[in-house]
C-alpha cells in the first residue's frame, strides 16, 4: 500500500486506448526494500484509474483548493511544468529534483502548479 499511495500522476499510466498491459516504473525511493521495477497494469485497470482521476479525485482536489488546504503545506515541493516534472523547493537553492528521487514523505509535500493553483501531484 505504501508504494501505491506514494505514486504521482506522472508515474501511473493514464493513457486510454491501449489494449493489453501498460507499464510504469516504480522508483527505488518508494519501492519496498528499494527494489525498483516495472509494474504492468491491465487496460481495464487503466480505464478505472482514468475515471478515478477525472471524476472522484478531481472533485476532492477542487474542494481542497477552494478551502485553501494546499496553500497551508509547509515547505512544499512544486512541479512548475508538468511536461518536465521536476520538483523545486521555493526559496531553496536546490533546483530540479527528479521525482524518482523523492521518498514517500517528500511526495506528501509534492504539488503541481496548475491553472487553478497548487494541487497535489500524488495520484491517491
């Protein structure tokens, strides 16, 4: 469960239209025992993931944005450009941390700067 809850939207497969299996890389920073590996997901599960992200998760995130919950995160790590998902810590001299290097605790603070403000990068 800890591996799954630490995954970001940048890591889980969310592309529709594929048949068979899609794969994603589970980085060592969140894999149990540091055992990074490819994870294969059947197309039916990808369909469910997409529905979850677009409907259920989107509703919860919108409510949290409206309540200002993500602005209260102390020392956030922010992905400014989703096409190049690198985390930065505002005000820090460290720039461009690869998401694969972030552990579960750091991923709790990981946000994406989007059109509606800061939203969580984690998938769950």
